């Protein structure tokens, strides 16, 4: 795998692992990416929460149109990659699912260490995104 693809894969994995924790975080720091859109199964089971998530996503995109456009572009590139490389894409998804399961097992075994790690990752992500951890105004 080429270095930039490896970096993209690692960033994707980190994003997936931190997506839920960022959405549930109670800190006052500004979001660094749009809230994740719920899937069809979630929406069937939780229509009210699904609408709430969609409204939150729409509000974020209205406040941060450039960031949302970047994320749309990345999703489109990933879809195209998966169309051209279905086996490789499926393999990468399986790896991400496996790593997520391993991380969830580690977090269940030691929640305090997990929270500490999530906080470090959150701070690093904010610094990379340019917010520098500044609280929302």
C-alpha cells in the first residue's frame, strides 16, 4: 500500500473510532467535522432521534459549508475507489471493523484508560483541524 493511502486508511480508522466519542462528548470545543448521518436501520428504529441527527448535520453544514463540501468530496472519492477496487475496499472495511471490535473490547476492559486515550485523540484532532482546542463562543 502506498504511504498516502496508508495514511488515509489510518485517518479513516481514527475517524471511525472517534466519531461516536466526539458525538457524545460533553466538552464545549467546536466540532471538527459534520455529525455522522444515521443509517436506514437506525432511522427505522429511532425516527425522532434520526430527525434530530439530520437537523444537527444540516445546522453544522450551514455553519461550515466549506468543511461539509470537503467531506462530500472525500466520500465521493471513496465511493469511486470502492467501485474501482471492490475487493480491496471490502478488505479495508473488514480491517476497520476488526480494529473497532478490538478497541471496544479494550475499552470495556479498562474504561479509564480508554477515556484518557479518547481525550488525547480529541485534542490531537482539534490541533490538526486548526481549532487548537479553543472553546466555542
